[in-house]
């Protein structure tokens, strides 16, 4: 038999599992007030792709995409439903933050109706009338796609996203929280030549991790007065001047992330680090190292689905083999993973 024929036989008949994956993602989005995201590289037919991993303590979902820009991440959040664009006050304030040229802003105002939802074709033809440059076009699309996402009711809305500092994850959700471990790594990367600089770096890192420990303690016993103290301590620690220029620059960069790194004071249920999604990303990296790449769109989809099922089963203490056997045999004695997520997450959802 030809390899194409064999591949076709292998990739048919997985619809039930794809539906399970969609149900896992839906239940996962509803199970906590925040979601974590990371991405890692993937190969499809020898071409570079990205795998987006969205997760929380109850599940991990994998989505391999050709691109990893903001619109693609939104596609993931919306379950790859047809793209929608909305020009409303939220889109306008996002465009303000993008600092678009006044001429383009006036053209956008003239072409787009307030509070109207456009499909992708309609929206693109209106943008053709505006004639923005490539980056301006992207910004207008992002602003209106984000506004449409926040208004849609089809998928549970992600209110808070935890991620590393990658630009494509910013602005998608109302609030963003950043990973302390990821931020701390930047200090480790400083390569002081002068012995005194090494001492300054190491001393500061000691204080950094002592402060991190205080945040961990706060999560165990949140208290509004303690939150104010911790904010003041953050301001004092991250306005330190050591005289070692690279270290001082790094400290200032951490200070600039104050809102995102201290969001945990407002929502103590948030994790302080993004290790969960980094660990989930490693599963994809291991698969990539073993099988190099998938050869078809359907094969990629199957890989994503079974990674989602196996990694979610692991988090829910279900043996993947038993679960898949139960489904393939048609016995259905085991509750669905989506149902388990809903049951285990009761009481974990704190509305922001």
C-alpha cells in the first residue's frame, strides 16, 4: 500500500476524540478565573509551526498553528470559529494605545460602523478602502478582533492570562499576570566580569527570591494590610541602585512590570510562575524530537488531540490507557475528562 493510503486510514475516525478535546478545552476555560499559556515550535511537513499550550491545574490543551501572532492566539481562544471584528469603545481605546496616525484614525472612523460585528471578508474590504500600511492594518485588525472576543458569548472568556513576556499575549485579556521565575532568569543571564558586580548581582538575587517567598506566604493567608506592605516592599526593592549598570537596568525592567507581577495580591489564587505551561510545552518538544514532524493537517490535529487527552488525564489522576480503551471499546464506564474538570474545579473559580 502507498504511504498516503496508510496515512489516510490512520487519520480517519477520530472525530469523537476531537470532540472530547473541544469539551476538555471548554470545561478547562470555565474551571478557573485565569488561564496559563506558552508556545513552542513544531514542524508540519518540514515547515516551521507553533504549538500553543493553554492550561491550568485541571487540563492542558494543545493547538498547532502556522503562525503565533495575536490573531492566531485569539483563534485558539475562540476554538477556531470564523474570525469576527467589532469596532466599539474598547477597540477605539486599543487603537489609542497603538498610537495610530491621525489620518488613519479618521479613515477608520469614516469606514467602520460603531458596535457592528463584521466577518473577515467584509472587514478586509473595508480596510482596503482605508489603505493602511501593513503594520497599521494588523493593529486595526487586532484591536477589533480583541473587542469582538471580549463581547462574544460562545466561549468562556479568559479574564486573566498568565504568560511569559511575549508581545502576542499582551492586550488579549482584561488583565495579565507574568511569571516570576521567567523574570528571575534574566538576572541569572547577567554575566558580570568585575568580581564586585558578581557580588552585587548575587546579593540582589537573594533579596529577589526572599521577596518571592513572601508572595508565596501571602497566597496562603491573603490580607489587605499585608498586600499594601508587599507593594511598598516591591517599590523599595525594585528601585534599588547598585552602581552596576546592567543590573540596575534589569531591576528597572522588573519594576516596569509591577502591575503584572503583583496581580497576585488582588487575586491570591493566581500562580506566581508559569511552570505548568512550560512543562506542558516540553511534552510537545519531546514529541517533536522523537517523531520530528507530522506530515498532514489531520495528523497534526490527532497529535494535538491525544496530547490534550493524555496530559489532562494525568492532571486528573486518570490512566490515559484506561481512558482511551474505555472510549475505543464503546464501554463509556469512565466519566468524561470534561466532566471531571467541572467536578474537581468546584469552588476554584473566583470571579475577577
